[in-house]
C-alpha cells in the first residue's frame, strides 16, 4: 500500500467515525428525553432493566452513552445502583445492533432484493433524502431524521472506503503476519481494548474490524480475542465519567467494568478449553462482517444471560471495591450543601441535551415549590409573627438564590449544545423564569421583613385594613396556586387565567391604598401602619407581576397558542375570555 492508499484508508476511517457520531446525535436528538425518562422510571425488575438498556442503546447506537447516562442517574440519586446493573448489561446487548447493520455491506447476490439490501445501494438514496430534509424542510423532527439518514450514508461510505483501501494489504506479508500474531488471545485482547478505549466506542471499533476483514487476512482466531478486548475497552468512557462522582456513581462504572471483565474471562477460558479438546477448525478461516457481528452478539447475549442471576453479586463486588467507609470529606460536604432539586443537574446529562432540558425543567419546578412555600409563610407572618418561621423564609430565599446561580449556569452551558428549536425556546424561557422566581423569593423575604418590623415596633393593622389585606392575600395565594399549577402540568389554559387575576390584584392594591388614605385623614390609621400596609401590597403586587411573566412565558412555549408579541398588548383589549375572567375575579375578590 502506497501513501495514497494510506490517506484513503484514513479518510474512510474519518468519515466512518464522523458518520457514526452524526447518526448517533441525530437519533438521540429525535428521541429527545423520552428514552432516558423510560430508563429512569421503568427499571423495577432486573429483566426489565436489561430489556430497557438494550432497547435504548439500540436506538441511540451507543452503549457508552447509555452507561454514562446511568452513571449520571446514580450520581444524582435518581436511580439506585441495583437498578443500574441491569441497564448496563442490556446496553452491551443493544450495541450489537450496529455490527449487524454494518455487516450488510458483505451481502452477495444478483437478485434485486439482495442488491437493494446492500448499503452501497440504499445509502445514496438515504443521503439524498437526508439532504432534502435538511435543506428544504422546516420541521425540526424531519431535519433530525435527515441528519440520521445523512449520518448513516456517510458512515457506510466511510466503511466501504476503508474496506477498499485495505484490500491490497492482503498481498503484504507483514500485514498478514501482524494478524497472525493477534491470534494470541492475550495480545488480541489488549489491542481490542486499547483501540476501543482510544476511540471510546465499541460499535466503531467493531466496524473497523469488519472493514479489515475485506483483506481476508483476519481469521476468526485473530478476531475473537480482539472482540473480547473491545468489550473491555468500552468501559473506559464510563470509568472516566465516574471521576469526581458520588460513591454509587463510581460503583456503577465499576459494575460495567466487572461485568465485561468477568464475562470475557469466563468466555475466553471456556472457549479455549473446548478448543484444546475439540480443535475448532473455523478459527483458521477468514472472518467476514456477518461473522464478526455474530461473535459480538453471541458473547454479549451469553454473558448477560449467565451473569444476570448474579447481578446482586456484581453490585456487592462494586460496593466492596468502594466501601462506605471510603467516603471522602469533600463528598460529605457536597451532600450537606447540595439542594435536593439540584441533583437533576448532573453534568453528564449535557451530552444528551434533550434530556438535560427535561432535567432542568424538573429543577426549575423544585425551585418554584420552595418559592411558593416562602411566600405562603410570609403571608402568614403578617397575620401572626413567629421568629422560627421568619428564619425559614430567610433560608428559603438563600436556597432560591442558589438555584438561580446553579440552574442559570447549567442552562447557559446547555445553550452551547445542539438543541432543537423547541428545546432552545424552553431553555430561554427557563432562564427568564428562574429570574422571576428568584425575585419572588426576594419579595417573600421583604414581606417577612415587614412582618418582623411590625412585630418589633408593635404596629397592628386596623380591623378594616386586616379584612382588606385578607382579601388581597387570598387573591395572591390563588394566583400563586394557578401559576404553579400551570407550570407543573404545562397547562397553557391554566396559564391564560393568571394575567386577568394579576390585573385584579393591581386594582385591589390601588383600592386598599386609597382606603388607607381616607382612614388616615379621619385619624383611624397611623403613618406607621400606612408604611407597613404599602410595603405589603406593593410586594404582593410585584409577586403577581412575576406570576404573569411566568404564565406568559409558558404560553409562548406552546407553538399553537397565542403569539407572544400580541398577548399582553392586545389580549386585554380584544379577548372576550380575558374580560370574562377579569369580571369573574373582580366579583370574587371584593373589599366590600
């Protein structure tokens, strides 16, 4: 092989790896967060976990990606280590699908059906469809499908290019002797593990091996140890993702390693023991793509069947390797300081942006719940002050600040990832939403400070003012309930009911202040009471304004709903439903 042949081979390898990466990204993007959410929720039994792990990996075409996600789940406390074991086993089975797809390039026959099944026949068609989808269609899902088609076409073109480039090597004695050396089980195992660890994809390394089979120099005797090593090398990605993670997350990555090490050792010992007795003649035969896929599948399926009953043993082995007593002081500190809702924001999820968006929404909802609690306590403090409850509001406000900082940073990092148009809109909306929530927490603290000041100065509202503020407080509680109901359910109809109530709260504020001025003129109220009352209704109205901002943002996220630029400007004047809701709220919240 001359220098041009080497360049052709390297170019084919580059296209193959790029095509596999592009196709995997397209598959993951099209699947969104649904597959990962299934992984998270439906892992009740070991067998179900295996099937789910296999299914998800077959769809996103990467056992490494599935395992890294599982490490992230375990690290954030969303999934137990016992649930992770089955998924990791299933991921090894799911990754064999890729090798079968790649083996189609070795089909031989003159019939129309066989020729159409060859990737060299249908890949150009997929490439053309992919380009049309990407360049001429606006629908995001169809664009993602186009990316998948184009990625697959590039992958298969790279595969064919590699195979064509290495065919002349069959005439090179040094190359033939090289693969003869790989028939040494230990050397083949080591080479397979190293290559896979470097490119961090067992599917890709199996594809490269299938391409090398075009030379005819790769015997089954050389291929089998390399395939065994590839299964060990793919553990590198999960082990790297476990660095700096919790004990259970590191244990999950070790389960992946132990499963492949034990499965490989068992398979190799058993296989070569039988070979010593029966002398498998096929080991001398040249391997082909289908044979490589078969060996890959048989090994992973057999290892899973044999080790599944001992999944608890793998879990215990990982726990013994990283015992509870080895918990570092840094991890203990992290556990004490990290808020429960922030566990959803694991950095590993950023590699699957659609899922990271879903997790960000969960964290934002956790933030909304603590803000709601802070406001509820603050309203109660203005009726009956308690020092313990005041401190609770201060704590919740600090946690809201922590959420805004952590979630805001996470969302900004997420903005740099390849997101669909809808997910990009969600991220932008969340960035604005958490700012509104943080300001609401500030107003909750201001309301609590107002109650503390009144208690310290022994200021009491008049009976009439208390009755008016009770109506105002009830309207405020209802707008909070309506807002968080809309956010929690993603209910656009519920969100549309927030702004009319916000208008009523604004009217109540003005009416309460006017009534106070009249009482002040008659000597029935004091200036100190007026300051406290003004602080109360002003902060309450601003809370309602932020509720309206959040509700309108939710409406904007719904593509079939109101156009965002028209909503606030025109709906108040033109929408009969808005006027009807406003009138209904006006009747309900009257000061009498």
